[in-house]
């Protein structure tokens, strides 16, 4: 008897997938990410023993589970590949892991548990810029990471694996009405697609986060978007980058 797929199968993906297929830039990014993460080459230490690879392969075939197969081949699910190609957003706090981690309060000062960042030269630079900004609302010093999924080699259960962590600046904003009332993750990703792609083309390699009903203001819940700007790319001219991101989100 066949088992359930390893990850819940997303419904209503047709519109999202078609938008990706219609954008050559997105297709190129997706293929590059897949090729870069192939585990069976001379430079990669294979993570699964042959017997467990065979078991994962046959289970994927039996259950018609493409994500399970891709985890054998490149340590990414279908949606991991899309996220790590920067063509769909990350979910806030996916798999129950805090991501991004906000390290400052609404005044740009370190939270008590992150006081050590006060001596970091990038934080000091951020704080100087932050104090001169005209609009400081929901801008934080933060840490974020890219992730994929792999198999626990002992129990063959999927686990989240961190690819790389960065410190940077997180901008959180309520999403426009066009993204509200979407029922599935794939539908929401499709609705936010145009924003996401424009942000990535204007601010390459920014991490974009999305959350349904995750922003709470005045006892009301809103869909939110988070744009994480890595220190190494965006700390210089930060206010200009923030203004550019807001212009994209709100169509200004």
C-alpha cells in the first residue's frame, strides 16, 4: 500500500508554475540551482548510503513523490529549489525554526539577549544609518539563513539543513490587498510573484519572506512581507535600498 508523500502536496500550483515558465530569468535560476546542488559528483560527499538511496528512490516512485526523489539527488525539495533560486519567498519560521531572527527593538537598539552585537562594526554602521532615516518603522537588525531539506541518514526522516547564515537588515511591511485571502501557500506565492521577481531583479540576492496573517497591529492580523538585505551587499546606501523595496511593494 502506498504511503503519503513526505511533504504535503501543494494545491493550485498551476498559476505559480506557469509564471515561472513564462520568465526565462526564473527558469535559468531554477536550473542553475538544481545543477549546483547535485550531490553525485566528484566534489560532493554523498550523504546517503547506497541502500538508503535505493529505498528513498523506490519510495519516491511508489508514492509519486517528486520532492522525496529530489532530496536524493540534490538535497532540495521542489519548493526548496524554488526558494533557493530566489524565485519564491521563504516562509517566516518554516518547520518551526525561527528565521529570520530579529535582534533589535523598534528603536534599533539590541534586544537583551543580543547585547553582544553592540560591538559589531556592521551593527554600529547600521545604527548610525538607522538614526538618520526618516522612516524607521519595522526596520530591524537581524540574522537570516537559507535552507534546504535532506534525509536523516539513520532514520530516513526529512530534516531542515542550513545552507548559509547572514546578518543584515530586515524590513517588514503589510502586503497589498492583491495578496490577501489566498488559501494555499502556492496561491499566495503566485499572488506575490510579481513583487518577488521585481524585488530580486532590483535588489539581487535579497531574501524575501512571506507570512499569512503573521503581522499583528492594533489586534488585527495582516499578511506580511519581509525583505532581508544582507550586510555584505546592502549596508551601503541602505536607505536607498529600503526606499526601492517600498516602491516595489506599494507600486510607487
